C-alpha cells in the first residue's frame, strides 16, 4: 500500500543509554505507532522496557465503512485504538 516506516531513538549522549524508541508505519489509511520507554531496574542493574504504548488509527476509503463480519450495518469510517503496557518486578531466570 505504499506504507512508509520511520523510527527514532532517544539516547543519553554521555552514556549511550537508550531511554526511548519509537517506530511508526503509515500509509494513506493506516497509522501504527509504537513507543517504548526504558528505565534502570535496580535489582538487575540493567536498562529494561518500563512502558510500551501502541496507537493504531485506521480509516476506510469506501462509503461502506469497516466490515463487521457480515452482520450488516456500518461501523464507521474511522477507528482508533491505544494500548498501554507497564513492566515491573523483573527477575533473573536461571
């Protein structure tokens, strides 16, 4: 569909630590953006994901809206979804 992909990385200049990453995929009717934030886990002494946020926006090109699996009706011309996950209490598995 001619989608484009872009990404960004937030890096601490003095240490090289990655603090955040972002990936976006977009086309005429679609946008997906995933952002991950990282934090130092004191127990493991490692920088690990602390939160991931995903955003999806989809729009319909036709007048019929989105399919709802043959049930009839019109679900609208645009849908947006956002999901958020937080990570904590990491542990080392042996």
